[in-house]
């Protein structure tokens, strides 16, 4: 019974993570509900493993702690540091971009060409 509950929590946690990030586009600084779900699955796995050692309970414990650790790594380390270089070097030409502004209109960076310096601010989700 504990294995069913724990694996269901893991499935729900993965669906919750995928759904909030990919389908809804919600990025939060600290996804508390995902920590609770994955932590609960890991705790149930540990409880079940200590109560009745089996390969099924061991797998639940390993998957639960792996998901919890992976979430912690992504939130606190992986999403903070970029995979590549983000900064432009002095003298580099800013790449031409087209983005939607805060009013929903399309903005082209080349429209500012020849007007002097420009400061671009990019906000990632609500971080």
C-alpha cells in the first residue's frame, strides 16, 4: 500500500513540475508544493523500506530522493547559472532581436539604432 501511495506522489510531482513549467509557464523562486510532494514520496519510501525491506520500497526511496535532489539542484543551482556566456564584450554589437514589450506590442532592437546608448532589462518569469 505504501508503495502505491509513494509512486503516485512521484507521478503527481513530476506532472506538477512539468505542468507548471511547460503548460502554464509559471516559474517560481521556491516551488514549495513540489518540495512537499517529492519530500513526501521520499519519506514514504524510507518509512516503507524500514518497515518492510523490498526492492519496490528501495526503488521508491531512491526515486523520491533523486527527484527531491534534482529539484533542489535545478531551483538553487541549475537555473541560476547559465550554460553559456550571457555577457557581451565591450565593443560588441548588440544582436538584433524582436520581443513583445510590456504593452503587448512588438519591439525591434534595430529601431533604437543611432539613438545612442540603450539599457535592456530582461525578467525571467517572476524571479
